[in-house]
C-alpha cells in the first residue's frame, strides 16, 4: 500500500487544463466594452433639478439622495425610454472600437433588472414591456461579440436585503422600518439565485459573469451563498468566465480597496480573474488573470454634468499599457436614458478603433512585455516577435530594447516594407529609426527575434 499523500500534495492546483482552455478567448481578446445603463441613466446625475454632489458615481444617485425605491422609480422611469435600436448602436460601436466582448449591467445596485423576470416586478419586462437583456444579447451576437453580464449582488430595492451587516453599504432606507417587519436575508438570496438562473437559462451562451460586489465583513457564503451561486451558473454555462467580486477575503485576491491586494493571488475557486478599478497595476499581476475597468470621464452611469473626458491619446495608451502588462481593458460607456451613447464616448471609442484597424495585431493574442516598460513606450509579445509601441519618437533616432536576444528583422507594423537596422549592445537591442512617427498615438514596430 502506498502511503497517503502528504497534506501539501492535496492542495488544489492553481489552474487546470480545463480552465486554461476556457480562458483562452478572454486572454486573447485584451479589449472589451463595459456598459453601465439602468434607471439612473435617465436621471443623468440630476435630482430635483440640481446636479448631485461631486462628479462620478452617478449610478449611485439613488443612494446619494437617499431615495426609496418608489420615489426613485417614479422619477426615473418616465426618463427611461430606450430607442428601438439602442443595442445595435452599442454593439456596432464596440465592434468598430476593436472590442471583442461587451459586458453590461443586467442589474445595478438599485435593483432594477433589465431582463423580463418572472420573480420580480421591478424589471424591464414589467415596467417597460421590453426584455432589454435579450435585445442587447442579440445585438452583440449579430456583431460577433462575446457577451458578459454584470450583475449586482447588492440590491437596494429588495425589502429583505440585509444591508446593516455591510460596513460599506448603508441602505437608502436605513433607519426606516420595512412594511413587512423583520428582514430575512435568505429570501433575498433566493431571489438573487432565481434571477441569476433566469439570466443564465434564457439568453443562450453567457461568456462572462461580472459580479459586483462584496464588503469586507459581508461577502461570499454568508452574503450570497456564493459557491452555490457559482455552481448554478457553471452548470448552465460550462464555459463561463467569472470575476472574484462575490468574495472579499485576502485569499481571494483582495486585501485592499484596490481590488488587487498586495500579492494578488487568486484561487480559481473564488473566480477566474481580478478587477483593478480605474487604475493599471504598475507591473501587471503576473500569474493572475486581470482586467482593469475604467471610465472615459469620471462616472460609470451617465451624468450630463461630467465633462472630464480622457483624451484619445490617453485611451489608446492605456489599452497598450494594459496589454504590455498582460491584462485586459474593459472601457466603460454610460448611455443616456434612451440608450444613446454620448458623442464624446463615441469619439473616444472610434479613436481607439482607428488605431486598432492598423495595429490590432500588436494587441490581440499578445502576452506581457519581457522587460520593464521603457521610457519611449510599451512592448507586447507574440511568440518570437516583440511589438514596440513608440509613444515618444526619440530625437536621437535610436530605440533601446532592454532584452538579451538577437534580432532577425525590425519592420513597421503599418508597412512591412519599411525596415529598420538593429544592433546589439550590453543594454540590449538598439533599433536605428528613420523617418518620423506614422501614428499620432503610437507607432508600432515589429521586432522579430532570432529563435534561440
Ligand atoms: C462598483 C460599483 O459600486 C460601481 O457603481 C461600478 O459599477 C463599479 C464598476 O463597481 O464600484 C466599486 C466597488 C468596490 C470598490 C470600489 C468601487 N471597492 O471596494 O474599492
């Protein structure tokens, strides 16, 4: 009889062949579009004719003004009139921008479900006589995009939702008694599971489940029956990829408010990827699948008062920066109450798309740079090829690439006939540039290394 394996050998592997296969399209995609859209969109950051608070976070407007669900819905619903083809506009824009997937809010913290739900009357089916989830999914599929469901586990509308246990989530109705007396959070959990079951049963393949979110002292099993919820989704959608926001414990990769933690180790039992928000980790998160989500101005949900738009060069550079660190970029749009995308967001997405038209080969299917980011730009890798993204065309005409390797050839990605000489030195490889930058944001050179 062989001896029983030592305890250390019984530890689950960090990843499995099944997971590697399942993550493949997502890792290759590198770029997705996020959409925050719900009842808050119609309110547009305005309550009783006044802008609400500072900029940012206008999907939290109900909480900001401490409105109960009835008052909030009464004011927001007349402002929520989706056009016939709003979803096509989103999907076409995502496609044009070079996004491979689209993640949208099936329900945000206000609790309003965008699908036609049998277990709720606070949903688009009941209130707008539309199944907006179906419309969005169909539009994405028509453009060949993968589809992700953002789903808030926090729910300010459900009368059994236990908010007092969460140190970070005071309820809009805090202090007011519920009409039906004691809360029973188990009832909310049942409702949550029932809606997630509808979402993962009635709309065909769901590529991503983007959970949002847990507090440090109200998370995971206790708050959401999280493992059962994940199993439910996996049984319906074996290929689904999920983030780790059903949990908020150091082991799950979140030791700070920054969503990445100190070590950023992620045990796949808590989810497939981590979600840095509004920032790019300095050196990426080696060994962990990660996706930075970011707004184009400062709010996720539409506000007519927020004009702090990021410039196009910054958007393009951020996409490249993230790819060079091995992550994905989920860039947000916040459409208005009728589903129209703000012109500034269209412009930003199209600027990325124009750059991608020529250069997407240096983004899709690439992996992180083999070295730290050089001062002149960013590097991505595909097999023996390095893609040099030149943000600042050097006056010296020389680019140093700090890698120990020999080069076969260096060409312009936009025009393979343009070749540059490469020499070796102690500092690595030096590319001798000729001419000028061919792109206002980032000119890409393809540096093929000699196979070792
Ligand atoms: C959450 C939402 O509250 C927000 O409205 C938006 O949907 C965003 C993408 O996700 O925002 C969070 C959640 C958790 C933290 C910060 C922002 N956190 O714990 O640091």
